[in-house]
C-alpha cells in the first residue's frame, strides 16, 4: 500500500517554511536537500530541514490536508511544528539516502 505525506520543510527554527505533499517522502526530500530544482522555493530559501510531517493512506485526503495547512495562519503552523518537534530538528537527519544522483556535474 502506498502512503502519502504532507510535510513541512524549514530553513531554521521560526524561519521560512514550505508545505508540500508527496507519495514518496524520501525521494522528495532528496530533491529538496540536493536542490535539484535550483529555482524552486525550497532551494532559493534553503528550506532543507524536515520539521514536521503527517502520513495518509489516501492521496486525496493528503492533498486536502496540504491545502488546509497552507491556509492556516503562520502561528498555527508553528504550533503544529512545535507539538511534533519542539526544537525544530531535521527529522530526516538520520535517514540514509544518497543524494549523489541528483547532483549536477559542472
């Protein structure tokens, strides 16, 4: 069974935040962390820390939740993050993924 995730990336505690939805959280995080898309919001604002996420079994429900998050006031988003992750640590810090295939050779 495929799982869906609504996730929040940040550049630092109480800094810039980004909300996204994906059905492959590890692959999506690799893209964010390697700045695969250099003009993307997360790359431009260095949002490379996974600070909060929720898991869903249904993609439609996950998409609805993402829209809900995006409509929330910033204070509500911060409260949600701090309930799950009070020190805003990178929840993916100990995940073992290889971002080398995403690096662009110059």
